[in-house]
C-alpha cells in the first residue's frame, strides 16, 4: 500500500518524523542487543555476587570483609577492580579566633574572639568534596582611645587649626564601641581523610568562596553647640561586604564510637575587609564631616575542638571479572639445521655450503621458512634473504662468497613462521674461506744473558789472622758462584738491558769479624750489575791502603723487571792492595 502525504500538512509531517525516529530507534536497539551482553544469571552467596553474562563473561563482586579464594581465579584471565568506600561526614568546630594584623596596620584594633564552623563532605575512599559554612567575630580593644590613637591625633590637629574658644576639650570627649568585627562565610572545596591508625584520623579541608565581612563600629563624639553631640571620629562597615577568601582546616580526630569522632581543630583563613572612616575636617575654619573608604587584608588562626559524624555509608567492594579464556596461541617451532656448521674452506675453493634444515613442528605443512645470509663484518645487514616452504636452499649464481686472498667469514639464520602470526627464534650456523698463507721470515732472537747484582761490604784491616801480607794463605781457590734458583726466562723477543749503577755508600748491620781481623766498618762500598758473578775488584772502586777483608754478596735479577730473585752467593774475601788480582776467599772457619 502506498500512502501519499500532503507537503502542506504539519500533522502529517510530524507523524512521518515520529515513524522515522521509531524505526531508527528500533534498528539501533536491535543492534545494541546484538553487541551488548545480557545477564544470564546472578547469585549472591556469603557476600560474593556471581553474575554471568550472555557472552560467557563471569563477574564476581566481593563485598568489604570478604575475599575470593585464590584457587578460584588461578590460571584464569581475571580483571580486578576495587570500588572505594563511600560515605558522608559532618564536622562541627568551635573555639577561639585570633586575628592577624601587620605591625603597620592596626586601624581596626582587633583582638581575639570566637568562631563556629560546620562542614559536610562526601568521601570516595580518602578523597572528598563538600561545603563549609561558619561564623567568626573579633572584639575591639581600647587602644584606639589612647593618647597615640587616631582619635587623639584628630583632636590635636583640629585644636591647632582653631581659635582657643572653639577648641575641643579632651575631657568632654565620649568614646563608644557599637559593634565588633564579624565574618559569615560559605565555602566549597576538596577534603582529605587519612587514617593514622585504627582509632585516629587526620582530616584536611581546603575551601574557598564568599566571605561576608562587617568591620567594627567604634568612635568618639564631643558636646557641640546647643548641647548636641558633634562627631569627631568613627569607623563603620562598608557597603561592599562580600569578598572572596579561603580557609584551610586541619582536624585530628579520635573515633570513640562507630560513627562518631572527637578531636582538636586548627584553621587558617585569609580575606579582605572594606571599611569607612568618618570624621571632622581637620582643615582650618572648616566644620565639615568627611567620609573615606579603605580596604585591608584580613587573616588569622583559629584553634578549638571538633566533633564529626559519618552517615550514609556504602561499603566498598572488589570486582573480579573472569573473561573467557583466550584462544590457544600459535607457536612457531625452531627448525634444526643439518648443514655443516663452522666449516672452513681452503683459499681459492669455490665450494658453496649446503643449506638444509628440518622442521620440529607437529604440522610442518603450515610452516614457511625465512633464510638470511650475513657477512661477518659487524654490519648486521643480510646480503641475501629468501622465504621458502622447502627445507633446503641453494644460493643463486649472482651471490659471490669467495673474496680473493683475504679471509671471508659468513653466517646464516633460519626462522619458521606460521601464517604470519608468529616467528620462531633463529637457528644459526657459520662457515668461511681461509686466507692465502703468508710466508714470514722470523729473525732469531738473541738469547738474553743472566744479570747479577753484586755488593761489596768492607772493610776490615787484616793483622793477626793472616800475619800481614806474608801470613796465612787460604787453601781454597776462587770459586764460581752457583745459583740454586732457576734463572728467569725472558719474554719472547725481549732483551733485558741493565744499566750499571753506583750507589752512595750506606750502612749495613754490623757483624762480628773473624779472628785476627779488626772490624772498623760495615759500609756498602760498592753496588753494581754484571753478567759474571765471580769476584773481581771493580776498576772504579779505590783499593784499600792496607790488606783488608771485605764481604761479597751476589743476587740474581729477574729478566722481566730486573728485580732481585734471591741470593746466589755470600762470602768474605781478602785483598792486598799490592796484588789486587790475587783475591782470596776466606773460609767460614779457618783450619788450625
């Protein structure tokens, strides 16, 4: 059936529009029902609510004080979320209000008063948001009536500018205080509740908003003409009472009951106060009354007691969502290489290694293999790459591997892949071509001679023991020092060169001399390095004036660092300056 609607009919247009919206909404609802899962069942048992959805998802909601056994969600795809505890808290605070005035700004002469504030916050866990309303007042001190106050200063200026008959008599001045300073405020802002233990809490309120401030009303009058009061000075509130300000409140509370807590409170606030000053004109011959408006910063600190009550509490809970298990992942198995690994071909060889491997997967028909060939030069860029389903591969003719007479090293990797969903680890092997041998003429290394350090200690004048130069002649001949320590071998190619040196004589520990020898010195007379450990009087050491006995000590030097490695020989010898070549070794104990 075809319906025709007149384009000029408003009712028909509205009807058409409603039908269209209904049809679109029906289609959207049908699509939404297809995509959005519905609840199949919901069961609550011992504080744990289990909800099953049409898509297979299971959601367990755990109330505060209960918990899920770990075996429930072990090896499961679990999403855990915790909803914080929600509640309202009302706190009333009362105490002493202390104003803060700068030293140079005491125009309002305020002194401590009282305050009372009430806050209501809604908390989500530790963080909350709420309102605070309150009232505070400050008294007016009598300092404005003093000799240095604004009223006394005004009177002095007026009397200076007037004749004596018209001057104000200070005794006729009447002071009055008609009202104290008052603040009403309504603030909004965040709050923070921090537990300090099982029974103690720390609450912080930071609020900002509107302050309705009323300055104090005080002043002085005097008796004027015809007995009427004449105004001298007066402070009054301004018409602009609404000002912006902020307040920070800190509570330390003790929970003495389930929903009640009591503690101490401290507050700090800051706002501005407008006020007016009305007084007589101090100019000469003037009887006018002048009014001026001022504004000053106003702040202070309040200290008192706090009482709080919580209500509307909603217990927090923990939600565990058990999602349907994901499908089994596709696993790519690492292939096993069957070619020669580490093979080195001779220089000039044109042999190309065989690239073969074997699949380790249960379904090798689904695999394909990625082959990459690299030159071992550190670049990490493959010189050849191919993807194949075969288990072997031959290099094309345009891939040259042999590179002249230099060494050429290569390595290759093989990886398996299944439908592009996974990639296995790489199995790798290497091969190379040897370089052309190089003939090297190696010069023989000259052997290093042993080095010895010898010292000569002395000397002692020989008298009784040898009977002068013609006395005792030892039977022992000069002996060659033999070492009990194996000589240190020098490093390959190294030649140890020791520079002779002569040291400044130094003292050696005194040793008692042999019989017939007068010991008059134990000084190191000479020290040098030589290749012959046998006794020989040094050419650069002066001979003694008389026949003398000296001590001779030899140590072998290490060829690497020229450090002494041990004593080779140590004995005494006799020398006659007339026969320096005839050196005689003295036995340890002379024969009788």
